[in-house]
């Protein structure tokens, strides 16, 4: 099982690469593709129909039709990871959150967490990825424990 990261435009590439870098760490195979639900819907359908045993990740900002469009046309998991936009104070994220009935892409806002979600889905079938997810979670827990130890536990005297 692999991930297919579909970007709405080349402008999303840097953001998508952050997801891809984390997928590399989890040992999840991926492909990067560009297709727009608004401008090239036929291309999106062509991409979606050409993959089996896959998790789709959609990266599109502004009016994110891509995530819902992909989800409505595949039985495979779809994770929307829209890039944050200061231009609209983040309000454009609502186009990723509000979907019509029967359309249910998951929404994960941080690239690292998106890769983790993909890895957890892939880990259902891949023991090596599962071990990498478990190791990642162990490291994250250790970071918190170390941070607590570093600040001490004094009474504030």
C-alpha cells in the first residue's frame, strides 16, 4: 500500500514535500501528482481511477474542491492536508471541513501528522511501517518526559 499525494497546483509542492519527507521516515512509498478539481477534473479522475490499494492525500488551499472530489470518486482513504493561508486568516480551511453527505475526506492540518495518519493506515497491512509508527510514538513520548525532567519539579521558591 502506498500514498498518492495529489496537489491542486505546483504552488503546493513545497508543502507536499514536507508530507513526503515524513513518509520517507515511516518507510511509506508515495507518488506526487498535480491535478486540479476546478481546472482539470478529468485528470483528477484519471489519477484516482489508476490506483489500487492506496491512501490519497490531497493538498489544495483556497477553495479545496480537490479533497471532496477525490473522496467522492474512490473507495480508498482520502486525507486532506490543506496548506494554511494567512491571506484569509485560515478561514479557507472551512472548504476542507464542510463536505456534503456521503463525502468524507479526513482533514489533518499539519504535514507531519498527515504522514503519521497515512502511516497508521498503511501499518494495518505492513508490519515494518507499524514498527516505525510505534518507534515514532515512543520517541514523542520520551520528548515529553525529558522536557518535564528538564524543567524540574521545584515548588517555585
